[in-house]
C-alpha cells in the first residue's frame, strides 16, 4: 500500500495483483480438476509476475495430480532470475506436451502460462490446435464481485447506489476494472466513509467527501458530478473557459478551480480528479464545494439563426479585394473598420417557451473571439410578456470596434434577474448551444491566411461527413461539396495524451477525432505489416499500463500448400492494397528494411467511399476462399 500526505492509502500494483491472484487461483484449480490426464491448456492473458505467483499457488493446490508451469526465455531460467523455479523453456514445454500423447505420459493435465509477447520458433509453437485456450477476460468482474461482498453493511446501500447510478449513466467510467480499484481502495482504508467518497476519482468523478452523508442523495450527487465532469471534458474551449461555463455561484472558488484546470488539464478525468485527493492543497476543490444555484438548473435550448453575413466565393469582389479569403471559400466573413459592417441583426429561437423557464428574465447577446473571448459589444433583449419562441437582437456600431483578425461567433446567454447565466443545452455535434456559425473578421488592412474553424468532435471521418452532409441538405446546400481535404495527426502533449486527428473538410472547416493511443498503435502496427496475419492481443496491466503482443502460432504462409496457398497469396495482395489505402502509405520502411508504422493514418481517418474498390477486393477474395 502507498500513502502520501492525504491520509488515504492507495493500493499499489502489487496489491491489485495479489487480489487478482486470490480470485483466480481457486478458479483455475477447480478448472484443472475437471480436465483429464493428457489434456493441455494455455493461458496467454497474464503477465509474467502474476503468472509466476499463480503457478506457485496452483502447484500447492493441485499437488502432483497436474503439471503447471510458466513459459520463459532461456535467459530467465538462470538460478538468479526471479521466476526460474516455475519456468520452463519452449523446448521443455513442447516435450511436456508430447508426453501427454505417448509413453511416459504425465500424471494429469498440463496448464501452461504463456505471457503476452512471448516469442518461440515455429517448430516449438503450441497453438490452439493442441492447447485449450483458457480465457481470463472476466478476471476484474470476479474480483469486483468478491470485493463487493466484503463491504460492511453500513456502507453497502450507498456503494450499491453509486454503482447502480454509474451503470445507468451514458459514458460513465464504471467498468469492472475501475470498480475493483475503487473497492480495493476502500478495503485498504478500513472502509472509512470519507475515503469512500474521495475514491470516486477511480470513476472519473470529482472526489466527494460528503457523498455518503445522506444515502437518499447519492444517486443525485453522482449524476450531477458526472454531468459536470462530462461538460468540462467535452467542451472545445480552453480549460479556464470550460470552468467559467459551469455557472458556479462562488466566483472565488470558480477562479481557483479554473487555475487548477489550467495547470493540470482536463483531458483525462481519472487523472485530474485524482489530483484533487492526492494533493492536500487541492482538497478545497472537492465536489462538496461545487455550488450551483438551484435556479441555474433550468436549461434552455437556443438556436442562433443565420446572421446574413456575406459568404466567401459568392462574389468575385471578396476574393479580389481580400485574396487570403480564398482559403475559406464557403465560409461567412465580416468586414471590419470604418467602411465595414455597422449593425448586425442576430435572430435566435428558444425552447421551451421562455415564460415557462423558471428564473429566466432576459438574454445577453455578445460577440466572442475564438482566441480572445468577448470583444465588449453586448446587447440585451427581454423575454417579453407574450408567448414567443423567435427573437431578434441588434448589435450596433460595430464599425467602431477595435477588431482583431480571426474567427468570431455570436453567443446568446439566458440570464436571471441578477444577470447570472442559466444553463444552455448543447447544440449539434456536441458544440455549445446558443452559439452562431463562426465567421472570419477581416480588418481594414491586409490579412494573413485564415485558420480553419472547428465544426465539432466526431468518432471518425465517415461519421463527420455523413453528419455534416445531412446538415448541408437541411440548409438547402449541396452535400456533395462537403468532402474531406486532408487528415493529419496533432502533436501529442503531456496535457493531451490522446491521439487527435485534425480533419479539414471542404466548405465547413476542421473536424476533430479523438482516439485511444493504444488502439491507434495497434491499428498502425497492423497496417504497417499486412503480411502478418497472426492474432494480436492488448494486455492491460494492474498498474494501468498496457502492451500489445502477437500470437505464437505458425504463419499460415509456411504451412499452406496448393490451392489454399494460392488463395492465401491473393488474400494478402488485396489486403496490402487495402491497408495502403487506409494508412496513406506508399513506401514506409526503415533503413534496415523493416516496415514502420509511425504517422500512419487509421480507419477512423478514412471516408470508406474513397476506398470502396480496395475494400471490395478484400471481400471478394475472402468470399472466393
């Protein structure tokens, strides 16, 4: 166990490994007891350290009635190595396998642990043709169930409410591994009530020391916590702006939280929420201090209509007078300066009917710079005394504003009688509600090439295109003009460890696709080696790290003959063409001739309409087999 200045003990990787061992060992011993003499089994999902502990424990449990061993490289079998007492070489393991089939047969079944990434020669391979694969993918589920049974009765109703709420919330981080970590933390701290709330960071929730003070409010507090964390995570704005958008009633607290968010980043909730617990100076940021007035719970949907600004490309004059605008054809722009736009009418629609929204009195209409925040030109319009859903506010004397070149938008904010903002429901593509289309401000002087504006986050390029093309159809525009221009990886930073694709889409702007670094690595490794058809696995370690490995079975190209070999070669040829189209590679090899995967695009970066022929060839060859 490890503990810092917080008074809370955090389980180490060894603690988690020991807990998993205590659950798996009896289960595997029971499995071995059901298998007959000569039966061979293998486990390929357990890293070497845990596997060695399981081998020792199983040998004590099953005795001489079975053979249990760990496959190790020759170098790890030396007497001074930590696992030499339980290890066997690949040659020895094949010998043990063969002894189950003839003279000198083993006294019982054979169970071999093959750690992920283990490499053996083809003649020493031991695939699923001769070894039963024993899956352990549900190990964390069994551990979580085991640990839940140990929770004291005084805490059990609250813990049950917490876990049930997490299971019901879309996108909540309440998987078996997180539950096991959480319950192990509780056990390590003698099930103290405050720790039970503080350890909520395992689920990506803000630590809540008072979570279990009133059991009837557990579900409500967890739901509110989850919604606020999701709002902080999903917003495309800066960390400071995301915090300010929460509508926290204590301005001093909001300022401290914004400073914390700027220092730590908000990309991974399980990282920054943990910082609130482990650093004593951050305890005041626990969820009990996230106070939002009840009246701010009222939420409205605000859709800002078209602003009527000129569109680049609609007239030859715009491109002639401002050549740099040719880079954003199809986008709206605003000409600033004395000869520019004087007034701007802002039409917007509100749902539900404003008179039915408790606390709502009027709307603030303002222009915001993507890089600098509000520019200072603000208008207000009351909700009115008669039923209405459509409003129009006018921002005046814009030609007197000292504009900065760049992307801007209009924001409409609902206000209460104290001019405090109410909540606005998100718009399309998870973009903030109450915001207009983004437009580029052209100062009176020369301008540089404008950057692409953001159109939101998507699961992949194909999803972005279909969604944006439907938007174009709804706006009576040509959806065929919405096409991908290019996709590039953004540099990975310490505050943003995710792999992020920036996709430029014609006529609309730039879309963002966020992906797991490990899954990207797995795809890139696969795409760089189209001739390697071995099975790939991703092993999650107890400490949260992960690694990829490949299966140890023989390459099919070495064993197939005749028509089967010819069909396999056709399949590889089609696969290579398809992988090249997906990854965008031509010749990506290092100086020693080994394929490299760095920088390859992945399937989420591709519009599959563009690789229809290559994909069809793979499918045809597969069917012909």
